[in-house]
C-alpha cells in the first residue's frame, strides 16, 4: 500500500456541511478498556513469524495462527482461499480470514477489517540496497490485526454489543507495483479485498458499514479524514471521529481532510457497495512519505510501534462498538 491521490475538488463542500446528529459531548464514555499491551503482543507474535510475504512459509503459518486466535476468542472462522495474479504474473496463494463473532447472532452486523500480509519489497527505503528486501510490517499489516484480535478478546468477555461484528483479514494487499518497476497498475493493490468484494461472502454478510484499520500503530501517528471515506461513508467517519473524542483520543483523530488512498476500503465501497472508511496514519510533514518514515522500509518493525497509538485506535473502536 498505498497510493495517495491528491484530490481537492469538492473538499470544501465536504467540510461545509455536517450531518452530525449527536455530539461527542452527549455520548457516554464506555467503561470497557482496550488493552494496548495485549494488542502490542499480538503484533509481536505476528512479526515473530518473520515477514508474511505471499507464498512464504511464514505467511502460511501466520494465517493458521490468526485463525486459531480468533477461534480462541469465540469466533466462527471462515477461510476464503484463492489463487490471485500479481502485477508481474506471479500466482499468489491468498487467504482472506473472516471471523464471525457469535455473541450477537441475529443483530445488525458491521465489519472491522485490516490486511495481514507483508510488503515483499522495501521499495521506499532510503537505502536502495534494501529495496528488494521484505518488510517486517509491524505497522503496515500487523497493527490492524493486533487491534482486531484484542477487540475479539474483549467482545468475548463483554457480549453486550448492540450488533454483531465480523473481523476480516484481507490478504494480498501489499503486492502492488514496486517503485523500482517500470509498470503502472493501481489495480495491483488490495487483491484480496477485490476478490472478497465481488464474492457471495460480501453480500451474505449484510453489513451496515465497515471500518478499515491500516497502519494504526505508528509513532506519533495522526488520523485524517480520507477522501474516499468521506465520499462514500461520511456519516461513518463522523461516527468514528465522535467516538474518538468521547473516548478522550480526539487529538489523534483530526477534523482535517486528506487525499484519496488506494486501499482495501475502495473495493469494499465500489464493488461490494458497503460503506467503509479507512483509519490510516497520515504524516503531512514527513519528507520521506506521507505514510510516515517507516512506510515500506526495513524499519517497519516492532521498535517503531507505539502502544499509545494502538490504544487510541482500539479505545475509539470500543467506544464505537459499545456506545
């Protein structure tokens, strides 16, 4: 991931009017606490397998581990396997992991999602020697799954949700065209999400909306209102940003807009027709990348993961789910 598309058209209009129905000051703060230490450990355990690049042994072993962890926390797990073709013709053995929480069966359903694969090339590394080395993907992959696993653990312990939750781990997100390639293909990203979004599973979920977690553990990370999220699911953006404020983490979720990002939420919106937003870190002043200094580098490791960021995102989602 990811390409960021600078889009200014209609941004002023998006900001000009609000459909907010309930301010954060009117929301009651949820007392259930997200455990950032637990989420951090889940990130570490994924990284212990090594880079989870497509077609690798680490990829296969980690897939089994993720599925088993969701089962441990009371979810019914479905594996959607497919052979997908990468931008270079490589056949990618892909597995989308869908975990259905069972404590709220029959209630309205929402989806929380993230990608779990690792970038096979550190093509944004400042040292070109590293450009064809795999990325550990502590933030760009493991962080989203770590937050979801901790949420699944909390839901098992606190089953008073007003709706059902599915956790979807998309595969083959980060096989997009590397910067050192002379090819150009925006459709080479988010392959697992593209496949899921056109499959019967997407319609069978009957989801009210979705929230994508991508790079939600970076140091000093901040989250802006991404263009496509505002275009397709503005009311969900407002809902999540209000939850962040009510939970005490409004300083992480800024009421400022940024450009459109090619990410898993795009096919969910455009192909599956499910309103889905992207919670993704944005560093407007970072010279190396708007996605932060470790994006697609060999430094995307556990040393550069921040428990405070994991907590901010995790507690925001707890507030969203239980308010």
